C-alpha cells in the first residue's frame, strides 16, 4: 500500500546501487515503515529483476530507472 510520503510508486523500476558504483535493476514493492519508527534509516522493499528475490534497501541506495 502506498503512503503519501513514499518517494516511489509500487511497481516502479529502480536501480539499487551497491559498493564501488555497481547497480542492479529492481522493482519497488513498498516502504519500510518500521525502520524510521525505530530510529533507523528510511527503507524500501524491492524485488530484484534478475533473481526475483526480495530485499529491504536503504532509500539513499535506490534511484528510478528509465
């Protein structure tokens, strides 16, 4: 379910940026509400395109894909 503060929309295509400039294609699933509630960084739930595995990623590591 999308929240007004979500920077992305469900199903949006993203890049997940890793160390040393690597990037992996993923799809946005939703925001990780519990992280900020407990004082952690804002998180997003994504599914990687290549493996179809889900992951919880810090928002500052993802950007939109064209």
